[in-house]
C-alpha cells in the first residue's frame, strides 16, 4: 500500500472489541506509514489517552461496538476536545449496526468500513479517504458531509443523501460531488436537477464526460424516454397502458409506496394491485399521523390516499407532503367516490397528481396509476402551472367544463409560455 501518511504527522489509535480486527488494522496502518499509539477495546481508556495534552493523534479507527459506552457518546466526548475536533475518524460497522453508525455521522466521520472486513477493504478505505480529503483541499467538514451523503446513498435514502451532498458542496465545490449528486437526482427521476449537476461536473473535469453519457443512456433505456420533449409529452401522456405493458412498473419508477386511509379491505385491495404491477414494498396506514411519521423519515415514490380519512383529509396531507417531496420525487394518487369528484380540483391544486374512482378493478386502476406516473412529461410543458393544469384536466374528466376552462386559463396566466392551444390539446387528449 502507498504511504498514506507521507509528509504528515502520522499517529493513530485503534478502538475495537475484536483483537483480530485490531491486529489487522494495525498491520495496514503500519504499511501506510502510521505509528499506532494505542490499540484498545475500551472507549474510556482511549479518552484518557487523548486527554493527555502531550498526545498528538491524527487518525482514529473506531468500531461502533465500544466497550463500556455507546459509540455516539464516545465520539461526542472526543469532539469536545479542541485538539481533536477535526481528527480523521474511520468507523467500522456491520449491517445490523446502521442505526448507531447513522447517529455517529453527526460527529464527523471521514470514512466507513463495512464489517466483516478484510485487509484489502481497510487499505482501500484508508487510501480513498485521504485522497478525498486532498481533493477537498483539506476541508474536513466537506469530507465529513460527503461521507454522510455516501452512507445514505448506499442505503437508498435519496433525500438524506441529496441534503448532505448539497451541504458538502457549500463547504467545497467538487466535481466528484456534483457527479454523485446528479446520479442521485437521476435515481429520483429529477432529470432537470441531474443535468444541472452533470454539467457542473463536466465543466470542472473532463474525466466525468464518458460517465455522464453512460448514465444518461442507461436511464433513457430503462425509462423509454423520447428526447423530443415537450411536443412528444402530450402524445405520451395520452397513450394507453397496453402501449407500455406492465413491465413499465417493473422499472425503478416505484420502489416504495404508502397507502393511507380507507378500510382495511380497501387498503389490502390496492396493495394487491400494486403487487401485480411489481411493487412489493408497500406500507398501509389508517391515519395521516401514523403515515407522516414514516413518510418524513424515509423515501417513498408513491402515496395513495383516500379523500377523507382518520385525523385529516387529502388536501391537508398533500400540502404537508409537498413540503417534503416534489412532484418529481413522489406521486400522489387520491381515491374518491363518484359523489366526491367535484372536490378534486382543490386536492389537485394542493399538489396531488391524479385520482381514482372505485370500484377497484385492476385494469382500470393500472391505467389511472399509469397516467399519474407519466405526469413527469406534462411537468416539462406546464410548470410552474402544473397543479392548475392537472386540476383543469380533472374537471374536464368529471364533466365540469366551466371550472375546467377557468382553471386551464389560470394555468396559462401562470405560465404564458404554455399556449392555450397546447393546454387544451392536452386536456382533450387526456379525456379521450
């Protein structure tokens, strides 16, 4: 292994419950040019060592299993020490220890090694961590935020990853971080944001260009995109489900869904329909309060809710969700009875993407969900008048042409670049 510690102070401490693991790390650190000051299973012993004013330490390998205390509490004590507020800390954590690992991220983690590990993985993380610090021009905070983002990214927690990547960019503008951020936005189907950050990555370093081309090509192949947007968007929006086939839903468009409200039997029916479409990760909640506890802390691609349900209604819940998820990040489908359809304009304008009127027939439900998911294309045409446009569609569908026309003209006022002819062509195609 290359001498990572070359030309810098190179003292290290190892904290871990396993003697074999500590010996493996010690061997790697010695090869990298580090001097190991201490190798211990006790967090309190390490804290005593670091409290000695004469001790200089630049690197800590820390197992989340710390004897005698929680790892997060151990790290909190270290960061209180002025001399070690920015010390490089590499965390070792197994899959079942992710909750504790996440709690430790707030104290500044430079790298994470997944257990069980071997000499190769230890060497690789050690080298990449110091190379990344160098690429960030020695900005420790940017490195710590990037590590947190990569952790959330690896778990598929895209919103948390995006937040940490963006915070890292505030600390230091890096082409690599722009690329990773763009990749996550692409996974969230926010192609506008993805292209913005891909462009910044390419501007900073030409080495990213072939990677960008490859990722975009893969994305377009998976999602069957037509590059002639927005003119093709109107035609795409009106296509029947059979044109795409049910394989459309087996892509990564819907990985996780939430169903809120309705009776137990109704929620189970909707879950069964989603299962037929290939969506297996579906949670069922009776109340808005229970649903929000989960929706606020995890990433969902689709929420299906009834117009009225325990503790809230679709208008209020949709407004709350739109503060967390954009129209691109998550779709909202509202289930209404035939007598409630006239109330849908308000729900759509709050940010819902579509509605479904029972009875629960699988083909009918699939067609409605399909159109709901395709609103990404209409977004390109109508934003920022998207919600008024969708509400206009909705009113035309239920026969309320007067309100449909009013809402349609309101959408044009919000976005003059969307002409009346384009808008009403979309409405007419949507109701055929």
